[in-house]
C-alpha cells in the first residue's frame, strides 16, 4: 500500500521507493524515538538498513546502483509527505481497520447485539514554538494544530480508525474551525467508509448538543454522550425534574458485601422522552441517566444522554458501563501518544500537509502497536506485563538492528487443541 502512494518524483533519479520513505517515519513512532533528530541519529546503525528494505518489500539482491543499503534521512521523507495529499495515508489507515473488521477481530468487543463502540474526542496534536505559515489555531501568543479522533474499542483498547483535522478555514475572516463542525464532517466520512457497520458513538459533554445528535440520528447510529448542566441547561433542568417525578425509574446496587472495604455502591435514575431535536419538533427523543457511586469513602456523580431505546432497570447499568463510562480509553490513547515517547504534541514538520501525514503514520503505528502489544506480547510473555512499553519498543528496535533483513523463521498459522 505504501508503494502504491502517488509519487511525483523523477523515478530515474530516485534511490528510495515510497515505502522506503514512509517506513522510517513509521518505525520512529513504533520505536518511541520521539523526534526526527533522534530517529536520524542512528538510522544506519547495524542491520537497520536491511530491515527497512525488507519491510519496504525489497529483496535481498535488490540493491541500489552503488551497492550500498542505507536508510533515507527524514528530510527526504518530509519532501515526499509534503507533496502527498493526506487522504492517501488516511485511506491506508481505514483499509487496515476494514481488514480487522473483516477478519472479525472486533466481534467479541461488540455490545447490545452487534454494535461497535466508537469514541470521539479532540486534542492538540502539535504545539509550535514559532507559529505556523498555514493551518492551526491561535491561543494567545502560541499556535497549535488540533485534531478530532475517532477510535474503535477493542477489548477496551482504542484502535484509531479515522481523524478530522481542525484548522483555520477562513484566514482572512479569522474564522476558526471547531470540534462540533469537525464532528459533523467526520461522522459522514466514517459512514461512507463503513456504510454497513453498526456503530454507537461515545463522546464527552462537548458533543452532547443537538447538531451532533441529529447527525448521529441521520446516519442511523445511536449515541451516548456525557451530560453536563452547563452544556444544555434547559435540557438538564427538564431531565432533573422528570427524574424527581419518576421514583419508579430508580435503582440501587452494590458489587460486594457491606463489610468489604472495596465495596462499590451506588444509585442510578433516568428519565426518557426528552426532546433533543434541532427544531424541537419531537423527531429525536433521548433518555437522560444519572449515576452516583461511592467507593472507598468517595462519592462520584456521572450523567449521560442517549437515544438508545428501552432504558429500564434491567439494562441501565449495562448501558452506562459499556458506553458512557468507556469514554476514557481515548484519553489513554492521547496520553500514551503524548507522554510515552511517540511524540504527539511535538512538531515533526512545519509544513501543514506533511504534518497531517505524520499524524496518520502515528495512528497507523499506534494501531500496529495495540495489536502486537495487547493482542499478543502481553498475553503470552509474562515479562511484558512488567516492562514499560517504551523499554519494549526500544529493545525491539535494537533487535531490528541486530537481525537486519534476516528471516525470523516464524510461520503464521493456527494451532488447535482438541480432545
């Protein structure tokens, strides 16, 4: 897929294929190098050039004219990525996700009879010290680039599927983009990419507004958003009054005996038939849910708004546990990418186009890492449960330098045990 990317270079004068330009950037994120300078510093150490060539699809005898195997510097990658329309790498990201859906990897993570949980949230993807020539948003003296991310939950782990960049859309009028507008662009793109998938959209209180709810309903996807008083005050007031007037819509629970100090106890209440349509014509009715939980002497209050029908005592706790309270994994995704060596927030390139392509590669790397680390390594290797992910990633890169292009001797297959 990398070699199929559009290439405007003079191929007769090119030493590296598109895949050989993209793979070093992908390895930079997988190995937690954190910056282009760090990745460039030891890019030709040991057998890494042979490893990159093998990953890029070159045979052992397929050498450049001078017979030297090298890894290109990141400046060459920036030149290539700055001329590459970001939609091409985004399509590869979607294609990888589609392959996972088709191979039924996500099936066991579905809820409510077949719904895949998609969490959306926005975050700063780059902070610039000197400002940007184009794109980005301004906050005081600093400028930054923002992104809205959509990730599918795989056993509670977020797998990034699609993103929508939030930039200045009209620099002359200084009209800035926002997360709500980005969500209204992202959701139809997600529907176009996965037209038959059953998604339930999860998000924080920012998305608990009529325009986003209407877009979800138009696309045929239910939603569960965090509900906050200040976000939609009139709807909040109506919901609280309806809950007070409906004592039958209440539930108390606890997960352990009273004597257990780790006991979680709480109460939930809900109210349905709340008009959340854009024109207030009753075309979109929602249910508001409030949950108060006590654990270790501390009480926490939660609230959500959802259009999932048939909320009742028998399913309200399962609903909020599977949706509303599963919003945090995307925060974990951002935290890992920002604070564990991947480099989100770092400016990899001032060029707006290349910057978006670097972000797509970062998400592809995170997808591969999630499958490898959580889906394989952590399950079968006891030592992987105690090592930090940064330590594992850097040792894997050390292994690539040692092994180079050698065949690891692994065969992909299945092993079944029968009695």
